[in-house]
C-alpha cells in the first residue's frame, strides 16, 4: 500500500559527489520533518523538466537528507550537475508501506527487507561498471 505526504519544499544542495561511475550521493538541507525513514521516496523537481524524478531516501538526520542515485537519463544527468548552494525543490514524500499503529513507516521485518534489497541493488549497480 502506498501512502503519501506532501509537506516538503525547497532544499539546498550541500554536496553532490560521484561514488562510482554514474552513481552519485547528494546531500540536501531543508525541512525533513515529513520524512520518517530511509526507503521512502521524494520527487525532485528539476528546471525545464515536466516530470519529477522519484528518488529513494538513503538517509535522513535532522535537516539533512541524503539521496544516492544512478544517472540513467537526462533528468538524473541534470541532477548530477547540481552544485553546492543550488536550490532543489522537492515535493511529495511517499512510502510503499502503510504506517502501523505506532506511526512507524515500516516494521523491523519490512525494514530488513528494504535494507537487503537496497544493498543488493547498490552493489549490482557498482559492479556493472
């Protein structure tokens, strides 16, 4: 079940560095109160692009949001050229797991599954180059 929350705004790029060929780590600063866990998705709005780019949240700590993404098209190519200090509008935080009674986004079993899948995917992306 996908759940959505729209409370986000403009973030400032703090860092956007290449980890491996075509794989980048972007750190953004802004109001992260709507983001409750890694594995949720945010939609990045890029200048000149009609469609937003859905990117999985790698980490969130206070007002710092970390995204890891692979350049696969013109949108993510544009993302890779964002530099420190640039503004990046973000809209919609959503998750594929419905919050439980404790208002947590994922159970431990779901989080373990997401972590394992993310690790396998990341390693396969890095090995493909």
